[in-house]
């Protein structure tokens, strides 16, 4: 039964891949507009995720429509951070360092997930090696670190940061629920 289940066609991977490439194009526009390293690293994240989406395995258990919508909103949140309002060079430097550290975690998590990657929580394969051996949700941790740097360059970003943080918590809880469930018969 599991074999039949895992051979289902996953059309969502094409949608996810196109969406991530679209996010990458918009992130490139934001980088061109602001010249903030955060948005340039977001371009790389989105294009890498778009590639891994094409290689992803079908899900054994998928999340609800509500959870899917929250996940897609959460994935787009970094694109809407405000640019710097007269931040000092030191603040911009610290923001860049946080972006590098955060996106390094995201990159390691993306590579480790490989064919198990997805925007919305789904059960494909439990990954517990690499960075996942030490951090339960390294991708979300990386986003939080890099997005915190954006709150330094513009205090208006605090509002977006807390919304984003709340959505990551909801996604993490949904992932744990789905990963602990068993596939339908």
C-alpha cells in the first residue's frame, strides 16, 4: 500500500517550484530597489527551493487548506520587509551578518531536506541528519535570525517580524502533528 501511495503524481511540486521562482524574481526586484543583502540572499533561497521542489517526493500525508494558506503567506512574508531608513553602517553590517547566518541555516536545511522540501507541512520523509540533528526547525530558525536583522534597519519591520514569527510557530506545530501521524490506508 505504501508503494502505491508514494507513486502518486505530485503536481504541487510544479506549482511550488513556479511560486518559489516567482518569489525569487520579486526578491531580486526588492534587492535592486534596496541593495540590502537580505533580499539578494532571498533570491538565492527562492531559486534553490524552486530547484528542490522539482525533485521532491509525493507526500504521504498533507496538511489542511487552512494550514496551506498560512504556509504560503508565511513563505512570502520576507518579501515585504521595509528598506532601511537612515541606518548607520554598523547597523547595516550587523543586519548583513544576521542575514548571512540565517540564510546559511536555511541553505543547510534546504540541502538536507532535498526531496522532502515543501512550503506547506506534509509527511514525506523524516529528516534527522545534518543540521536537523541539532535543531528541530533549522529553516524557521534561519528565517527568524535573518528577519530579525531587518528589524534593525527599520523599526517598522517589527510588526512584520512578529507576524512572521507567529506563522513560523504555527507551521512548526502543524509539521510536528503531520510528521507524527500515519498515512491513510
